[in-house]
C-alpha cells in the first residue's frame, strides 16, 4: 500500500444555506461529527501542515495519518468544525483569503455553547477567532491568496448580470470592502444588466478590462425598463441588442500583458502571506490555489514563496517535490454523492474510511466502498 498521507479538502461545515449558489459545499455538522468519530475509532490521527510536509520530506509516514484542510475561512469552521475537531483531539488547516476576513472583533458563540437557532451561522472568520483556534491547536491558518474571485478574460459577452444569477463575484469586484458579508442578510447584489464577459479564476490568466461605457450603458438601459424587466421572456435579447449598439461606438478593451499578470499573481501570494503573518504572529508556509485555478508560471511563483502548494484537481496525480524544493499537495474532495436532480449527500465516516484505504491501494476496501455506494444509491432510488 502507498505510504502517502491523504489530504482531504472540506469547505464549510454546518447547516446548508438553501439560497446559496455553492450550498453543496456545506457538509452538515452532524455528518462531520460522525466522520471525525469514525476516523478516531479507526485509529486515524491528523497532521499539521508542518508535520505533513516533514513526513513527506523524510519518507517516514505515521500509520493512519490524514491531513484535513478547509478552504475559504468560513465562520462555521469556528462555530462547528473547530469544536468537533477539539472533541476528538484532531487538528485541521484553514486556507484564508484576507479580503474575506470579517472586520468584527471578539469570539462569536459556537454550537457547543449555545442552541443552534441562536448562532450566527453564515459568513467568514474574524482575526480573533483565527487566533483562538491557533492557540487551541484545533485549526491552523494558511494562505488562499488575497481575492479569490473571477475576472474577465476576453471581449466576448456570455451573459448579463441579473437577479438570481451565480455571478456573485461581480458584486465582490464592485464592492470588495463588503465581500465578507455576502452570505449575510445585507449582502449586496446589484448593477443588473452589466455585461458578463468570458471569465476565469483570478490567478489563472491575464485580466481583460473592457471599455466601461458598455457596462454603464447596459446598467442604465436595464434600469430604464422598469421593475419587471427581468421577468420578461425577451430580456436577454433586449440587452443583447443594446450591447451590440453600445459596442459599435465603444473603445477597445485591454488585456493584461503576461508581465502584468505575473506581477499581480506575485502580489496576491506575497501580500496574503504578509497579512496573515502580521495578524497571526506566525510563519505562513503553505498555499492553496483559490478555486484550483493557476498557470504553470503562477505555479512557479508559488513554489518560490511557500514550502507547500496545492495542485488543482486536474493535476491530482502530480503531487511530490518540485525543482524549487516546494511540495505539491494533491487533495481528495470530501466524500460525497451527487444525484441527477442536483442534490448531494455526504455518506459519512465509514464511507470515507473505506475511500482512504482504497486511495492508499487497498483493493478490498475498494470493493466494500463500491458495495456501500451501490446500497446508498439503491436506498435513494427506493425512497423516491
């Protein structure tokens, strides 16, 4: 069997938010508790980032070790995940974007301190909560770059910003100072009618900046149509026609040069490291790509700055040490099952334990996991 230490990727742990576009990322906290309980019962131990890197450097791997990571720095990592990890003597690593850190101070109540219906559930961590988790040893903080957003990549208009869409990142880019509050009741959504150009993850390539007159004209046009405009069947056609008219007289947009792109990448990686180290009083040595998006050139920059860097899902099998002496961290998504109707379930601890054994080359575990999966799917089908 492989001696590689598996690295599991989680995001939020708590109560799914039905109206959130990425609600499938939330593992119910009861399921996470069961997952950690089973891992503990099966003899697993968790590693810190330093321990994870050291065992891969030396080739001395502890039996049944696992590295737990949590992306984005959600508030429920403090409210639910941290106390659950504490309960089982485990630790995890949270990759945080400083742009999303909540400006509040003090420690908000956790689920082991208050009834769930009295808790603040949705949002992002503040610095005091991160410092306290570091102090307790149940969570450590590492870097996820500064912005974790998407940017336009070409002059092609692919859609228009409209109520109910999933272009929440356009709102982040309009009001970056309010990014931390986008899951709350006062979340900003607006500038309806703005053109959505072809786009990509923030660190994966150069940014295209269009002539702002097209955006301004489309937003004004949508507002002039009245409150029910986006209920009309032809709203896209109307905006498309107006976009053609505006683009006919607009100036040319501009694409970042390769040098400008790489300078921006270097700033994101160095500034997030600097801010996290300043606020937490520690060395930040591991980096996780936001959204898994990067280029080969960006990867080289990250490897020159951090001791460990995640690889995107497309490069899962390319873990190991690189020429810069940085470790490429291949991660496994939290085990889940997606269904044709768009729903998702997290099977829980026994399924995950079988997967971990399978991941390390245990063919018997693979057989039992497949049987377990078939039983879950059959149960789901019969329930419907």
